[in-house]
């Protein structure tokens, strides 16, 4: 008997030595976080009848869908900092590419770091932090090195150049590591799409799903240490490089074209985007700022939907494995799009604006024994709310908090979606020397554009989504009472921090 107790003691001792104490860890919830690049709510679960997204739809039927979820800034690097730091861009000064947050805030605690500090194993696969454009991953956030994948990828001969394309050089941080820097604008433009007859794992998202499945099998074996696994899918980010079978799911003759292709009437000219990221891809004509010809519009929209379906299939593979391993009963699952995407509305494409199509995001949360399958929340929520929400759901304590969080826990809404937790959200974007701070409630969005070097130079936008869901006309001038009312809300937020020196231009 004494030998038996000695044996039990030794097991307990070694588990404690490895941070795997059964009594402290076995009852903790795991977290699987699906972070999807450039994903807007063009999904079946969001009542888009054209989209083929059965696996995300199924996740929505098992968790809670948020219909008024918004990014805090419609650009990859900032939006991911908003999530993983729990801070708005205006709180950190990190609006643009080129500065890693540790350079400015070396002791700031990330969301995965919080989980790690509470005994979790943390790891990431694919695109989680934005890597590229001068930004790198954060090693301190992960228990093991980050498993990265390609964002820009070509495999057919006609689009696979021997030299780097512009976007490949940006995402591979060529000028960050090269001894001799190059003028990226002089590199060739890559193709905006390709559709070879290949397997799913010929492209990044298929490989991300395979690696995630393998890791889940290993992580699920350890019953005494919970895990935080962030899975960053690439598509529908450009280029729309995906297997042909996903293009074939859609009839190009039925492609939904944009309903309004003019800039909002009376909007400040600097608030409206022309060109941008999409000009780095062929066959886009960088000199054309008017609506594209119909065939090109159809091809781009077709590629976006097909890319969603490809990514959805990979997410479904991971979800099937989670259930096969029995992990669905003790795992919090979140689907989050980092920002929206213009699909030709206002004759704009991609992100980088303060308008609805660039800022509204899909958000689904499934929390064991809390969420009711198929439930819907119609309260406004924002990306910065996810840090405190996940910490709350996992019952974690911030032992040595180094930053005040800007969001609030959404757990009350997961229990009761009618809870009056939030009546508006705040988001921001910088364009052409102006910072645009926005208040969005369920009916209106007000944007106050303030010149960075002349605080008296202010312009406003106001849109009524009950009467004008397409943002056809800026009604700020004739609604000064509403402007003043929403400005009071805006003034409750801290003044935006200035741009950190050395950041690159978008």
C-alpha cells in the first residue's frame, strides 16, 4: 500500500513539474479560435442565399450569431492587434503596418499570453498575428513556435512568376530581411485568381486544416492541460487561388452584382477609396477608378464566394475532428472575420474604409453549457470585446495586467441576447491625413474626420441604415442635432494616440 501511495505521489509531482496538475487544470475549457482573413458576413447563416458555407452555417446552428458585430479598424494588422491585445488602435497608436507592438509596448499581455499564464498550452497555425508588410509574429504568445503559411500563393505556370510578385514580397517581409532592399512597386503584379484542378491541400488553407487536425489529436490526449489553439485561415483574401471545384459550385450568370456603384453623395472626397490593394493584381487596371466592366466584376465576386466555400470546407474538416475527439463538449469555439470587404459597392474593392461593407464582420461563439444553438444577438458588439469575453468564459484571472482592456465581456449576451449591454460601438480609420472616428449604433453611423495636423479642420458623415442601407447619401449637414448627440458619445472616448513614428503608409 505504501508503494502505491508513493507511486501516486511521484505521478502528481511530475505533473506539477510540467505544469499539468490534474486538480487545477482538468476542469478548464479549451479554446479553438477560427480567425478568417477578409471574411465579411456573406454566409448562409447570415441569410446570404447565394453563399455556399454549410460548415459555418452548422457552427451558427450550434452557437450564437452576432448580427451587429464590427471591426475596430478595417485593416488586417490593426484589427488583429485589436483582438489579441484587447485595445483599440486609438488606444495604442498602432494603426498601420511596419511596427510590431512589442517595440512600443514590450510588457503588454496578449490574449494567448493570458491563457498561457493560467496554465494553458497555446499555439497558432496560419494567419493569426499579421505577418508581412514589416510585421512579424509574437513569440511570447505561444508555447511552441508559430506554424505559418503562405498568404499569397500561385501554382499554375501562367501566374507563378520566377521572381516575387508585389504582394508576395510584402507578405514575405522581403525588405525586412534582405541585405539589399528593392522597390516593391517595380515588381510584377500577381494574378487576382487561379483555378487549377488540384486537391484542397495544394493551397494553404487545406494544409492549415491538416496541421490543425494533427495538433488537435495530440493536444486532446493530454487531459490535464487545456489548450488555446488559434487557426488563421487565409481565403477569401486575394488572390482567389483555390481548387477549381469550388469555382464550379457557383453559376457565374447568377453572381450578385453591386447595387450602388457611386461614392456617397456629399461624402468628403478623402473618405472614399479608389484602387488600393487590388491594384497589385492582374488584370486590374490601376488607372481605372470607375466601376469595372461587368465581366471583371463577376469574376472577382465569383472568386470571393468560391474562396469562402473553400475555406468553409477546411473549417468543416477541423470541426469534424473536434467532434470525433469529443472535444466539442469542453471547448469554446469562436469564428471571427478580421474585417469586411468591399465587393464593388461604391465602386470600391477590398477594405481600408470606414463604411459598412468594410467594417461589419461575422462573429459566432459557441460556449459549452452557455450558448443556445441557433441563437442570435442583435446588440452592437466589437472586436475588442472578445479578449474579455474569452477570459470570462474560461474563468481566467489577469495576474499582472499590463493594459486596461477597451472592450467588455459578452458573456451576459451569450446568456441573454436581449441584455442591454452595449448600444453602440466605436471604430476608426486614417485616410489621407484625416483620422475618422466612428460611432455605429443599430440605426446610424456617424464619422468625424479630423485633420491630424489641424484640429479645426473637421468633416462629418452620417448615414441612416434604416432608410439608406447602401449609404447613398451623407445626411450630416441636415441633421446637426443628431451629429451633436453622437459627438457627445464620441467625446467620451480617449483622444486618439498619434501614429507611431516609422510606420509605413498603407
